[in-house]
């Protein structure tokens, strides 16, 4: 089991790239990525580019902090036609949540591959 710090309370006082250090200073080994205007804004597509993802990974590595989870907060629609169709065709909450989780895991795997 991983016990992770949710950095949401620090959004107004620290930059995104400072979160891993703050989490480590608090004694945690893992961070939960929650909505943040520079990474995954509330109700919007992730906006982090490859450079920011690399910088965040480096900040995590430098602080000795791993990413335990990603918690996106999204509407059940978006500009991605495939995702929109999946949500439109299958309205069960469980299937939508599984699709959303798989989408985010794919994103994280692509951008945090070692």
C-alpha cells in the first residue's frame, strides 16, 4: 500500500514543480496528482506538455518521491471523439470510471516511462 500526500492544500503557496519537495519534506514517499492549473486543470484536458512532464518527473526523482495516483476531475465529454463516443454509448458509471482511469494511466505511462 502506498500512502500519498494530496498537494491540493499547497496550490496557492507553491508552484507545481515544488510539490515533490514539499511532499518529501512532510515525510511522504508518494504524491497523488490532483487537478492543478498547470498539469490537469479541473474539467479540462491535461495541458502539460512533454517538457513540463519531464521537469515534474525530474522534480519527483530529485525529491525521492513517486507518483502513487492521478486524480483527474473531468466532465464526461471532451474534444476527443473516441472518448465522447465511449461515454455516449455506455452510460454506466463503472465503465466510464474504468475508461477514464485507463486513459490517465496511459498518459502517465507515456510521459513517465523510465
